[in-house]
């Protein structure tokens, strides 16, 4: 399968109301705004991060372009899927934003790829139900850079685990909350939480044991491991020139900030579950 041109996936939340706030609807409204899917597509930073995710996934799982099927959960407009497309027989993307799904599918159509090979569908959530997605199971189920926007990760992990074939892999890639930058944000920074709390739930990543526990609770994996997929810093990310570089803005000091955050380590992990 030949990939479409690169685009960008986005923050995502498959959840219901929390403390009276409907995150699903707020997140859908945010990402359905006109031009939102396109606004990220020209960002060199977003492309860099997606490239890191795709490279890591290709090392973690065995891919056969004539056989491997992939579920990309919280796919956005498909930046990671597009990079994995040459290595897959079939890709199904799932996202709660119809605008993102439409953008994903338009890129696929523009490149002459059949829907049977690569398609995105809109879902507010996936259920832990054998009939979900018409009962289709996948060799690889991936969720990249979205878990930190999901209030109930146990429920999502359970639903995703059901979609994995026996001996297949569930791969979650997200920020390691024990890294220097994540720890700093947990202790000091309130800006991001205040800015986005009406759009998405937000955590500054997960400690390794947190998601290992979430995987193990499903009872469906023969092994659960972690590995580092990317180590960088805010300064390094901000140096990637181009539009829509959110790292540039995050370098600015918060009110009353006494610590420098620019060179604190940003570390991403992959949590990998092998299905029984």
C-alpha cells in the first residue's frame, strides 16, 4: 500500500462526562473546527514526532505488507497511519472527530487507495464488545500520544485489547511522567491544564507501572513490557523550524516560574502488550 502525503494526528479523548463536563463533545467541537486538520499538516514538529512513532512501531512489531492489519486508535487525520501504510495490508483508523476522519479519507482517496486497504471511521468510543468494528481483529492495535487525554484509560485499554488478534500486539505510546519535563509540569505548571481543561482531560503522561497495570487488568496479555521510544527536550523540539510549533510557546516562562524547563528531559515510552 502506498502512503498518502503526511498529515498530522492530534490530541484525542474517547471518554464520557467527568465531573459534569462532556469531554467528548468539547473535543469533537474543537477538532471539527474549520481548517483544524489542515493547520497541523504543515508542522515540521508534528511530522518529526509522527516519524518517531512510526519508526518505533516498526521496530516493536513484525510487519508484512501482504498480511499485517493495523488499527490506529485516535488516528487524527492519519499522519502515523500514512507512514505505516507501505508496511500493511489494511489499516483502519478510528477517531471521534468527523473532520479528522474526512481529511484522512480524502487523502486516501486522492492517492487512489481503496477503502478496503485504508479507511478511517468516526466513533465517540470503542466498546469492549466482540461485535465492535464488525468483529474485526488486528495484528497491531496502536494508540499514539492520546492516552494522556483519556480519563478512563482502563476502559479504553480493555476495549482495545479485545481488537487484538491472538499473539498480536497492543502498543500505546505516550509521555513518561517520571521524565524531568513531565515531573516539572506536574509540580509547577498550571497553564496547560487551565487552557485545555474545557476541551480535553489532560495528564502529563504516565509512570511505566501505571499503564502496565492497566494492561494487566484486562487479563488478555501474556506479557506487558515498556521501552523508550524518544528522548528529547523542549529546547530541541522548539528548534525544529516551521509553523504550528507548540514547543516554541511552551518555552515561555509561566507566571512566577523560577525553574528553567527548556533542557529538562522529555521521554516517550511504548507500552507493549502481547495478546494471549
